[in-house]
C-alpha cells in the first residue's frame, strides 16, 4: 500500500438520499475493485454528526489509474448516479483557518469483489 495514491472525497448528500448514496457508493467500490483501480479492502467511510449531511471517503488507488477510471464505461454510469445524490456546497469561511468537524464511521457489510490478476 505504500505506493498507493490516496484520495479524501467529501460528498454533500441530499437530505433523505443517504441510504441510496451508501448503496451506490458500495457498488462503485465493488466495480473499482473488480477493474483493479483501487487497492484490496473497502475504503474508509465517515458520516457527519451534524448537518449538512456529508460523507468523507478515504480511498487507496493503484498508482496511475485515476484518469482511466474516470473514463471507464463500467464506472461512468455509477458515478453519474452518485452525482445525482449529492448537491453543491460551499463551506463557510473559517476565521481561524481550521475546523474540527465530528464524523462517525459508517459500518456496513462489505461488497464482495473478485481481485484482478
């Protein structure tokens, strides 16, 4: 994992769309695993304790595959569905330059995947 590229994704999920979002995100992870784009094991996912509802996802990518993942025909429809479940958000400016938001881990049954190679 030392050579993995790590992303921290923040998703501002539409109110009431949390269950659908988590379902589609798990499908995304399974597809990315199957295609060999992300490292074995599920990414870490955290949900905000207070509003607006947001999720932070920590994903370990295989080096050099982020560009091809964004263009893969198996991934595009899933990410299109994810995009429909989130909404734009501009965080409020911070006078101190730092924020300590509270999140809890999201626990769910991992999606089964078959490693490539």
